[in-house]
């Protein structure tokens, strides 16, 4: 009953918000927040519940909703981010056009995502999946201009993905006569290896598109950067994670670890981990080259997805825990970063890294938030990102994957570089003249920052809280329960104790602080000092955030073009010219049309007489 | 009997080819009238007087008249 | 190029059709239904002309459809031409006196002949369509011979519609009387007399008038516009 | 019980009456089509439950089947007749205010005759009668395409006429050949005499049938008339042509192939034909900048999908094809109706002229979006269950070749999605951000649009309303023996 009410409130609330928005905008804002918050509460209440309810039927197939640890875990992440984004939107969307529509699509997308994780059979999964796809499309296109192209790219790739999924689902249905996930899991052990591989590849394509796995990631950077910022947060932190959910679903819930590891003689796993490693490296360095803050974050999202998939695809308990935990952490810090960039864009009107700078004094709370976010992103100890990355490294090392571990490490170096670029170009350095009067972010934007920052640090210090739940999830997927305490993992296969790290960190901090204390008094060094040798420079002209990392670009640029994107554009161009050529068959000349009819008739006749085809 | 039928069929064929080949539309219309007329006679010999009557009055007379009127509205040459 | 191409296709098609048709035995028609019509036709419908009995009784519904097609043709022509607005009338050379007089003289006879054909449709070859066409050719002659004289379009339209409605009403009367649409509910009468074959003469009258009006209407529309 | 003959007679007699009303009753003429189609809709719906159990055979003139003409009112016929009268009803409401120029009365009469023809085709049990109604359908559509009197309309109407009559003549020859062979015109009787062996005597008529009916049902490469005709006709007519007329061609084709010939060995060919039609249609639509031409090409694609599903040849596949037929009838008429007033307001058929319509005509734009989503097959609209059924039926054949076919079909769907989403973006997110005052379509246009939207969403969420009639229709198509038995009882 609880699950049904969650979905009913989610969908009903979305439409109610839209209708109410026609009457009063204040009421609409209030309702949107109310619905999101109450959904969060409801989902919280559902913690620990497991169950399955058939709520309707579609083409003689029962549609089933089910809740378990896995779906609760994803649902709470979804709902938290949406709630925070909606709160963020209150001031962000003020005075823009079609705000009713914006809220409708935001809440609809949220409801669909909740539906995805709560559905217990593949038909409802697919239905919610598609609703999510098109509502996200409408929101990505919202900003007009370049957003149209981004939306187009997104929806076309997403349809291709869902068509693959449709084939996969229908194939399962025609083979097993049921689409209930639990029943399929019971039946699938009888499947032949080839069939399982076929299904897995189809689902890999479907979920890979959504989670932006290389080489089918090209929709993501434009879509994330062009969407309205609150929705970028939703896109990056949870919408693409629906692909991760799908991976977990198909690899562990449906097939189970044993079957998955044996898929195609183990080559499937091998290819998946390889793809994940590529997904880490290439996008990381692409992110480095971006000048648009949101595009940078978008590329970074792809790279982080690579970590998650890498963790999941290794196929051990620790890896899965690491992957799922990294998913959760990425939700937190990527949502935070996108919202922060949204706040900066809201206040300054730009997100071009070359024209920002020195905002640390103007927007201190935002700075702290971005700092927390980037620390998490890099994986600096005492943030949650550290724990999950630690777990993933540990898995890779324990399972003898030196190259993959190296790839992950390279990815982290890159992450440090672009994170620094982000934080430096926005907050440090020289404040451009036109940004002198920047106001701090409004309260409704600060609230999400604070909450998410707290989450990042809290789970960095006390990783046991989420790990306990994740451990339950992996246990329900057939892995052994690990011994988890509040500070980390106590089992011998991957010991992790935050207290030790905390202690080491504290000691280091004290030492540094001590040296800092004894090193004498504080000298304020003006920008002119370090930059122009004390001579006055005209303000605004020497903005040294422009072309950050320029020497490095020159080095890596030839290797890190987005080859896949170019490939797809060529493909689309070829298809367009083909379609133009096909269209020319209808040339408007009646004589030719009559020839077509005669030709058709003669082909039919010949196929019998000459070729004896039928 | 067979001679009559054969000659009628040949007339029909000739009329049809002429209707296609002639560039003067009026002549083509008359040629197609010839086809109908021959067909009507053919029908009569094939013991279908009802069809023959219909063919004669509609195919030979009315359709030709309509074609001629239509040609008068447009151009005479193809 | 295109001509050669289409010629080649046509030759191939002709060859194919020839091979197809050469395997079909012509001249030996299957007569599953035909024999029944010949045997039982007069008895069941009262019409001596078997063709008529088939056209109007066994397959009366087809005839209704065919009548509708004709109706459609004139309606469609009217619809399309009604909006085309170029009434640049060519100079009409008045026909000679002899022609005019002959037309006037012949016109009623042609009408009468047409009426005869559709009235005797159930007895002799012919029927509504043929009679109607002959009537229309009378009108054609009149238009050619005396171009000044015109008949109001609307009267043609009215006759068309009334003819169609009459057909349907007769059908519906059969439905109420016998339970079947187009049921031959009237007494069959004695074969070979004018008042026989039940509803067949009635329908033929309707069809004859209708077809005549339609054809004449089409010609009228075309001439009007030219 | 209402006699199904009324389904044909009512619109026919109304069409005959309309010209008589030219004097004085001119105003009420336009209310006749909605009235008659409403009546037809009620009759068809009331017949549906009975027909699913037992088909109704109606003798015309009181002669039993092989000798007279009969109507075979089975589930298939009633399904089609329901859709025809539904779409006809909705479009005729739309036409109340939309049709203003030209010979208005004649338009309404022609419109009714078109629907008469369509209903006649699906209900009749006699091949020649089918041909007669087919001609009624075709000729009225020729006339309606050109009825506005514009040059483009007349040109495309005459092209349509020439190609259509070529097709009709082929059908006539085929019927003549069959009649010469079997001496009967009744479909059931003919079916009972056709041996399962395919000799040349049967092959040639079959080929002629496929070609002839392919012209009307817009199978590639016989569909060259379609884009011209659909784009130059008034929007109501485009909706009817696309929603009904071409589907009737498919019906006739299926009736001939499945019921008369029982030709299961050409099903794979049919699938291939559908696939090619689909791909060509979608590709051509992809590079269109004229919205109506785009919709027209998309109709070709959808026809391809329907033919493809019919070619699967299983009960489920045919149900899926019929479901897709319903989907397309509803969605495509919705699309044409909504674009009708958009074009009227924008003054151009270019897609770029529709920019900013989301602001100017919000309801119409939403309806357009829903129609497009439904055609692409997105849930929760009606297009989804139909696509679901088709995909399932193909995969249920468990054959590698079929999976390749299916992948190509779905690739076509992706292309379709691409161009529809482009239009949706143009409607909502392109153009100046001017605050134009909303200038919505009139109420008489909104009501039908809203009805269609409700149907699309309703059936999309609860497809069960259709499944029983779809299943029994598919069974009727597949069960030749049953058909023969019922018809010749």
C-alpha cells in the first residue's frame, strides 16, 4: 500500500502542481516542495520493508511493484536529490517562462524514476523508463538554442537504447512467459549461454546509453550542460544512475553473480570492465579541456560512472559495495556541484570558466559547498568519495587487475586537475570587474548546499551507516555478509577503518597547523605582487584563469578529441543524405510512378516464373 | 465468325495504339472511341447485348463527348 | 533512357503475363453460380432477361454501389469544377438551322427510346444504365445542337438524389416486408409481361432517371465550364 | 437486434439526401455527417459484443450466399467499422467550422460516401461487392483531394486518380480471372474451392490483387500518390485518408490473402514488403520540412509496420497489426487535425512556421505532442501496447532472421522518433519568445481533438478494452475454415 501511495502521490502531485500553477505561482511552488518533501518522508518510512504487490495488468501481464533494500536505496537517493533540486528551483526558476511546465516535467521525471526502481516486472519498468526518457527530453530542450540539439541527441540515443531494451524484454517474455523479475531470476538458470549473452548485450546497450558508458556517452555532455541547472543536477546525479540500477538489475538480480561471471566464458565481464576503464580515462581528460563549468561537470559525471561500473562489473562483494557506495556518493557531490554551478550562473549570468573568478568572498557558502563537493569527487579522506574509491581500488588490487587499478588511478589524477580548475577558475584568482556586485546565493539555494555538504562529510567520517544498508543489498543479491561497523569494514578481505585515517589525518593537520603557527606572521600578498612584480596592472585585463592548463592541452589535445561524437555525427550526416536520396524516389513525375507500379508487378511475376521464390 | 472477331480485336488494338501514339489529342479521343465501338460490336457478337448497349452508348458516345469537351477546354496538342 | 527502361520492363511484364495466362485455361468458365441463375432465374425473380435478374435481384446491392459510383463521379466533378473560376467562354458559332431543327425533332424520340429501354429492362436486353446513357446522349445532342438552351443544374441534381433515394427506399421496403434489404417483395407476375418481376422495373425506372440525369449533368457541368 | 446493413445504408442515403437540401436547408447540411456517423458508431458498438460470439451473416435480397450477395459481419468487420465510424464522427465534428471554402455541401456528401465505401468494404462477404465499394472509396477520395480547387490539389488528385484506377483495373482483372476459374464471386465459396496448392491460375490473380490493393494501401513502391494527396487535401480529408482509407486497402489485402487464398507462404514476402515500406517511409519523412508531407510519409511508415505485423502471421502478430491499425487511425487523425488549425493560423505548412505554437495554441500543441508520442510508441499512450504486441509476436517466432527484421523495424521507429521530436521542439522551444496572445482553435476543433487524446491515453493505459475484439478478429482472419462454414451455413 505504501509503494502504491508513493507512486500515486508522485504522479498525481506532478499533474496537480501543473494545474495549480495556472492559478497561482506561489501555491504551485509550495505544492511542489510539499510533494517532494512528503515523498521523501514516505520513502524514509518504507525503510527495511520488502514486498511485492500486483497493482494492475497490462496485456494480460500483471504489473508488479516491489520494494526491497536495493530499490529503497535508489529511491531515497532519487527523492532526496529531487527534493533538493525543487527547493533550489524555487529561486532559480523565478520569473522564467513555462515554470508550470518545468515543475510538471521535473516531478513527472522524478515519479518515473521512482517507478523504475520500485517496479517488480519489466513492463512497468519499461513504461516508467520511457516516461522518464521523454519527460527528461522536454526538460533538456527547455533552454532553447543549443539545448535543442542536446535534447535531440539525448532522445535519439535514448530511443535506440530503449528499443534494445524492448527487444530484450520481449525476448525474455517470449522465452519464459513471464516478466516478473523474481520469476525470471528463478527461471534463467536454465538458459543457454548464448541466449544469456544475447540478452545481456541488449540490456548493456540499453543501460549503457542511459548511464553514458563509453562509447555511447555522447549525448551526455551537451544534455547536462544545456539543461536548466537544477535539472542538470537531477540528470547527472540520478537519471543516469538509472542505467546503473539497470546494470545491477540485469547482472545480479536477474542473472546472479555466478551466471554473470561465466557469461561468454568470462569475456563479457572482461569487456565490461574494459569499457568502464575507458569510460574513466577518456572523459576525465575531456573534462579537463572544458571551459564551460557544467560541461566540465558533465564529462566528470561520465568518468565517475566509469568508476561505478568498474566497481559493479568486477563481480565481487567488495566491488559491488564500492560501486553502489560510489553511486550514492556521486549522487551527493555531483548534485551539489551542479546546483552550486547553477547558483553561480544564477547570480553572475555565466558559467564560462574563463570569465569567472574570485567569487570566494562574494559567495562563501557556495565556495564551501563546491569545496566539499570537489573533495568528495577527488576522494580526499574524510569525505565519502574517499571511502568508495578506496573500496574500488581495494577490489581491483585484491582481484589482480593492475591495469584497471592504474586506469582508476589515472582517472583520479585527472579528477584532481579538473576539480582544481573548477574551484580555482570560479572562486580563486582575480574578480572580474563586472562581477563586483555579485550577491550571495539565496537561502533556498543554500539549504541544498548545506544538506549535501553535511552528507558528504558525515558519510566520509561514518561510512558504516550507508555501508550497512549496501551490505544488506549485496547480501540479498547472494553475496556473503561483510562485517561492517560504523567506522568502516572490519572483515579481512577489505579492512577499512576510518578512525585510523581520521587519526592520521588529524595528526597531519595538527602538524601542518603547528608549522603554520610557528612560521611567522601572515603576509597578505596582493595579486599584483605575484603576478606583475608589484607594478599596477589595469584591472580585468590580466585574467589568468583564461586557458588554464594550456600547455597540457597542447600535449593531450590531439589524443583526446571526442572521436565517438565525430563518428556519430558522420553517421547522422550519412543517414540524412541517404534519406534525402530515398525521398527523391517520389519525384513528382506521374510517368515514373506508373513505372513503379509496373515494375512492382513485374518483379512479383518474375519472382515466381523466373526464380520460383514462392 | 472467327474472322469477324479477329478483325474486331485488331481494330481495337489499332485504336488503342493509335490513342497512345497520336499527338493530336482530338484524334486520340476519336481513336479511343473506335476502341469502344469495336468492343461494343464484339460484345454483341459474344452474345452480350446488354453490355454491348452500355458500351456503345457510354463508351463510344458519352465518354468521347466528355473527352472532346475537355480537350476544347485545354490544348489540342499533347 | 526512361523510355528504353520502361519498354524493357513492359516487355518483361508482358512475357511474364503471357506465361501466367498461358497456363490459365480460357474458354472453360467455371459456372458454379451461372447455371443456377439460368435454371432458377426466371422462376425466382420473374425477369425474362437473366442479366437483369442478376443485376437487380441477385446482385442488386452491387448495382446500388455502381449507381453510387456514378453519383460520386458527377458529384466529385461538380465539387472540383465549382471552385474553378475561369468562365472565359469561347465564341460559340451558332449551329445551322437544319441541325437545330433536327436536334429538336430527335430529342423527344431519343428520350422515349431511352425510357423504353429501361422500362423493358426485365424483358429485353438493356436496362437502367443503358437507358440512362441513351437519355444522356439525347441531352448531349441537344447541347451540341442548340447550345443556347440550358436546363437548370439543380433539377439534374434533384433527379439524381431522388433516384438514389428511391432505390434505397425500395430496398428498405423489401427489408420491412421480407426481412432482407432489396428483397423482391412485390408479386412476380407473369413472365414476359411488362408488369412482372416485382421491384425490378421500379428500380430500373429509378436508375434510368438517375443515370440519365447524372450523365447529362456531367456533360452540362463540363460545357458550362468550357 | 439492429441489422448491420444500416451501417452502409445510413450514410449512403444521407449522402443522397444532402444534394436535395441545397434549397433552404443549407445551414444544417454540415450537421448530417456527425449525426450519421454517431449513429453508425452506436450501432457498431452495440453489435460488437454479439459479433464476437457469433458473426452475423446478412443476405441481401434474400438469396443465400453463393447466389446473392451477403454481408459477413464478423469481429474484424465490426472492429474496422467501429474505428471508421469513430474517426468519421470525430473528423466530421472538426469539419463543422473547418470546411468553409468550396462546394461545402458536396464536400459533406462526398465525405459520407467515402465512409460508406470504407464500411461496405469491411462488411461485405462478396469479392465483387468489395470491389464496388472499393471504387466508391477511391473515387470519393480522388474528388475530396481535389475539392478545394487549388492547382496543387487538382494535380495531386489527378495523379492519385490515374494510379488508383490503374490499381483498380488490376483488381478487376484479378476478380475476372477468379470468376472465370471458379464461377463464383462469394469470398467464402471461393475460399472453399481454392486448393492449398498454388498453381499459376491462382498465383496470377493473387499478384494482381497485391499490386492493385497495394496502390490504395500505399505499399512501397506503389505509394507515390500518397504524399501529394495527403499534403494538398484539406486536413480533415488527410486525416480520413491517412486514418482510414489506406487502412482499408490493408484490410482488403489481408482478406484476400488470408481468407480467400489462405496464402501463408507469401507471409514472409509480406513482412519484407512491410519492412521496406516502413524504412522508405520513415527515411523520406526524415528529410521533410513540410509538416503535412512529413505526416504523410510517416503514414507510409506506419502502414509498413502494420503490413509487417500482418506478415508475422500468428494470432498475436495479427492482433498486433490490427492494434497498430487502431493506434494509427487515432493518432494520425489527431496529428492531422491538430496541424490543420496550426497551419491555418500559421499560414504555411513549413515546420519552421509552426515555431512558437506551444504558446499560441497550447491545447492543440499538447494534443499534437501526445499524438506524436503515441505514434512513436511511448507509454502510456496507445502506441505502446500495439508496438508491444508486434515486437512480442515477432520474437515469439524465435528465429534469427525475424530478430534482424525487428531490429530494422525498430530502427525505423528511431528515425520516426527523431523527426517527431524535432517538430515538438520546434513547436515548444523554437522561435521568438514573444508573448503572443493565445489564439486557440475553435471549440468545434478542440472537442474532437480532446476526444481523441482521451481515447489515446485511455486505451494506452487500459488496452484490455480492445484485446478481446482484436483476438477474435485475428482468429477470424486465420480461421479460413471457420469463415467458410459460417458464411455458407
